[in-house]
């Protein structure tokens, strides 16, 4: 079945690194995504990784994918107070690569303390 | 490009009433998605359109829910005989074929 799990809450100090973890069940997913949601705003795509990649780096963001363990992580370097938000992991399960349908985790609230 | 817009932003209604939400996608996007997000959860897929055709519906979309995209541009989502369990944020997203989904700010529905 399709299921995406995330830890619910993470608190870090400004300047530290944040690591948000996600596990998914469908090993055939083609793309895996990280979205950010701030209060009163829509979901914003931060980054994504194709399933044949192990790592992707984009400025302060690093995505690691372990297909064997079906584990995805998002590392934010030098975390800032503006990074405080809810972060969602999402997968694009097989069969949906033509539709674009996304399956989301329940979200991890990142709290950044000054 | 003004992004995806949704109206209204907030809707409060009494149980049993019908409500309709509107989504205006990014103009050149031919795919349009509806998701529902309840408090503390991630968005759940409801349905999607490619142009004016509704190509997939989730089992979450009961027969009280109907969505249309009559001219392949804006879309409406109607909920008939609302129930308290329908209270949620309804999110719309649009994309090009195979492209990134851009989300609107959502319509927050409260059913009293």
C-alpha cells in the first residue's frame, strides 16, 4: 500500500543543522519530494529526488535517499528562524507518474530557536 | 503569472448546507488537482483533471462531492449536505504535464 511516515516535531537552534526523516512503503516510487508549508501559505516545493539517485544537494538543502531501507531525509544546513515551518515528504507512486498524484506524509514541524 | 488562486479563503457553514469552492490555476497548466488537508495531517489526494477531463477520483471523494473543470481552466469543488467531518483545508494545485505542482493557499472550511 501507499504510506509515508514522518516524525512530528523537531526543534533546533539557529545556525545548527536540521535533519528531517521520512519513510515510505512503495519502493517503486519514481520521485520523492520535500514540501514546505508556512502558516497561511500554500505548499512550496523545496526539492525532489529521482529514485535512481542517492543524494541531491541544492544550496543549504541536502536530500539523501536509501532505497533499500525506503528512507528519505532532508538536511538543512545553517538553519535560520525563517526555516520554521511544516515540512512534508511526498512520493509519486507507480502508476501515478502519468497523473502526478502525490502521497504525503503527516508533516514534521520544525521549530528554530534563536 | 499570479500563481494558483482559490476562493473563498475561508468558509463557515452549517451542517447540511451545500458549499462550492473555486480554483484558478496557472494559465498554461493543463493539469489541476484537489487535495484535502485536515489538522495535523498531510494533504490527501481527492481528484485531478487533465484539461476538462476528470481522470482520477479518490475513494475519499464520496457521492456528496463533485468537481468540475468545464472549459479546462478554472475548477469548482462542490460539497453537498456538508457534515462536520468535512471541515478541512481544501487545496488546489496545477501543473504542466509531468511538471511541478504549484499549490494555492487553500480554502478553509468549517462546518458547524
